[in-house]
C-alpha cells in the first residue's frame, strides 16, 4: 500500500511541476514577445533617425560645395514671407 501511495504522490508532484513549467514558459513567451515588439519599434525609430541624419549630411555637402540646394533649384524662395503683390501695385487697391 505504501508503494502505491508513493507512486501516486510522485505522479501528482510531477503533474504540478509540469504545470508550473508550462506557466513559466507562458510568462517567458509573453516577455519575449514584448521584447521583440520593443526591439522592432527601436529599430524603426533608429532607422528614421538615420535617414534624417543622412539628409542633413546631404544638405551639408550641398552647402559646402556651393551647389544650389534642391529648394533653390526648384525655384522656392524661403526669404519670401509675403505673397507677391498684384500687377497694379498699391494703386489697384
């Protein structure tokens, strides 16, 4: 009789430990998924920052080389804050 009780207790203990292992594995999987999401977000953020810095470097090279910038070549005028006056000037008003 004692042997059967020992076997039953051992099986219960094994089942309990197996359940604990599965619960811990679920926690690990959840934590790993969170880490993966954070890594992907950081990678996207880093990628955006890298593109921005590369754009700055390109503009710096244009300024140092004396080439007209892309906006100057396109005809954009950053200094022009006011809209152009109508053809008749102030007298037309």
